[in-house]
């Protein structure tokens, strides 16, 4: 018997504003508990929320980037429930008229483990965040401590359709979303700091002799990394299959269950469901007025986005001949590294070489030194010069890594590095003379080459290096073969 | 639409209200009358009236994204039934 895993994701991203969604308290992460609150965000009577323009703009930008339709009219509603980290007693969210709907995000796997596909997006809506509970288990105290600094931070909730068919697809969706959102600068999408959070709805479609059976949907919470998303879904699929074999329970037989991912144990664990939690009694928030947008405003946002990661990957592969794997690796380095790459590639005209330097040597150095590309001591222009020097044989390929290291440690340009390495350019006529002398002195090698044994030339390369340390082995080989042809 | 005792008990639970027997009795009557009044409004023909989402004719009211000072922590915590000077203290939440 076989089954298909069906996954839909609800992703919350914190929008990169300075102040909160409905008040002007700071959104800075890591402040002392309860030092970033005011009467609005802690729900004091008589306070009045006013929407942050930047938060709305960032939400709109994101919605357009994920190909959503933007309705002309949107409004905010109160979602009511009681929880200690929700001081107002309700969350300001969007119910029946969200600010965007019917979008999609394309996912693919550079290693081709699944076919490229479009994951449909049901809706994306703007809402405020809750606070945080800190449990003082170390001291064994009974009380929980509540920090309301995060309360009121702007969140965009992006709800996908159940279009993913494996844990790998779900992880790819999360990664593509993070890449896109960090690229357009609307969020830092840091899962550890909670600025990107994800809940997964998972069930199985099982082939049975009586047709297809669907297992009850389970919502998985508490996944704090991309790896956790992948592991939790993989685990949950296996668990649901075991439960189904035992109970034959199908969707509708039991209420929707919530399970928490325990990363250390590698398991999802059942959570006690909140009483009547599905009855949020939404109603329009009378403190806030609706937002209207025109097609012209939406078009202006679309135009401001520029090339998105998917476009750039396509250009790199189609227009500049990079493999789709290379294009993916490059785009995943982020916007700053990409800008550096384009500078070096355009100036040197060699995209493949620029890609190799950026994704290999430069990435290695950045990792070792814990540097960002802005702090890297070789500028894009200097890298382009290095690539050009190799291209026009001023720098033998065999010495290029040495030149790179010298440029890096001594903060010099490629010309200075070439000089420091003692590389003098061997001009064409000197090379011809040198090779001809060697061939004349080694008639047996010439005879071997003429007899079809090209590799015999190898013996001459060492001799050439002895006579002139600056010659490039590749050029010696090429020149000797050309001269033998004429002999 | 008639309001039953069950409706009142459910709404009370959602609102975390603990009601006495007598209160449940009287609220069932009161809520029934309020809903009855709304039912009466529903008889008005609104087929050609555009729905409205808000009682005032305003839209697109925004504030600039500029940080202003927050409340000092002592003030923020001042009204809490229990705090430790850093955070609000609440009984542990089950099922968390
Ligand atoms: Zn505030």
C-alpha cells in the first residue's frame, strides 16, 4: 500500500519596521523584558491604535511579490481569545476581507529530487503579534513570567494551499519564501529569533483497495528551523501511517489535532487543545478604518520590486550560461553577494569564472573570517581584474590561487600580486624560441607526438619551467604541439 | 432566532464569565430580547444598499514608522495583580 503526504503551510513573518503595527513602541529584538510597551500595545482602556504606514507597505510589497491579487478594499477584525500573552483579549487580524489572496510561489530543487511546481497561496493578511511566556523551570516556581515587548509587532501571515507533497517540498517552499522576502527587504526571516515562524498542516492520502483514504489533518507547531520543518513532517507522515493501520480513522472521524515538534526527541507530541478555541467570534475592529488601494498603487509597488530571485536565476542560466545549480547557489548567497558577483562578472565579462570565485574561494574566506561581503578586502573591481589577468595570460591559471591569497592578505591589486609572485609575462616570441629549442633537442619526443602520442609533450614541460619559471604549462603544451605540426 | 440556556453558557465560557443560576436565567431572557430586536431589523429590505464595514466615512489612516518612547517598566507593570519587577507573573498555562 502506498501513500502521498499532503502539506499546507501557514507562515508568519515579522515585517522589518522600526515601530509596532498600531503604536510607536520599538520592535528591536533582545531588549530588557517589558521596556517596549505602551497603553496601546498592552491594551489599556481608552487607547487607540493607528496603523503603521510602513508595515502596510511592506505587507503590500510582499503580497505582490508572491503573486497575490490585491482587493481594492480591506479591513481589520478582532479575533478573540484569552491567553496571558495577549493583553487586549483579542488579536487584530483580518478575517473575511484579507489584504491579498490567490497568489503562488514557484519551488524547484537544484538537485532535481522533485519536479518544479507552483505552490498556490490562499491568502496573506496583516496582523499583530502576541507576547512571550518565560517559564522559570530552573527555580521550580509555579508562575510564568510574561514579556510583552513583542506584543503588537507587525506580522504577515501567509497561508498556502495544501499543494506540497513531501517534507522536501515544504522545506523548499520555506527556503524560497525566505530568499524572496529577504531579497525584497521586507523581513530578516530569522527563524531562531522568531521573525519567521511556521505551522504545518499534514495528512496522508492512502491508496486502499476501496479507493483513496485521507487521514485526519494534524497541525504541527513549534518548528524553529528549516531542518525542523523537514524532520517534523517526515516524522508525522510515518506516525499517521502507523495510526491509520491501527485505527483506520479517516478525516472527519476525529477533531483536528495539534501536535508540537520536540526537536531533541525527534517526535511530534500531542498538545492539549484549547477549549472551544475555534470560536474566535471575529468582528470588524471599530478602532481601525478600512484601507483602499487602487490598481495604479499596486502597479507602482510591482514596478518597484525589480528582478526577483526566480528572475535572476533564469537570467543567469539562460543569458549567461551558468548551470541551474550554479545559478541557484549564487542567488542563495543573498542580495549583497549577488551585487558583488554581477559587478565582477560584468566588468570581466566572464560570468562562469566570477561565479566560481564568488561561490568557492570568496565564500570560504567569508565563512572563515565571519565577514560579510561588504567587509571583504578584495573589491568586485579587483576580482574582475584578477579574472581578466588570467583570461589574457598575464597570470598563469596555476598561480591564480596564490595571487588571490596575496591580494587578500596584503590588500593589493592583481598587478601588484603578479609582481610579488615574480611572474613576468613571457611574450609570444620568447615562448616560440624556448619551445623550438626544446623540440630540437628532443627528436624522440617529436617522433612520438607525430606517431600520435600527444602526452609525450609532458616531458618537455618540466624542462621548460626549468629554463624559465614564468612560462605557463598549458601554453607550453599548446605551443609545442603547434610547432610539431609544422615540423 | 431563540436564545437558549446552552447559548448563554457557551458565550459565558468563551468570555470567561462565571454565572450563577439566576444570572443564566435572566441573561437568557435579556439576550433573547436583544437578538429579537436584531431579527426585527433584518426585516428591512437592504437588497439595494451597499454593505458598509465601518460607521465613519474614513479610510487609509496611517502613522509614520517613527519610534517614540515607551512606558517606563514600573509604570507598565504597575497595575498587574502580580509581577517581579521585570515581567508579569501569571499561573502556568496548561497545554503550553
Ligand atoms: Zn506600544
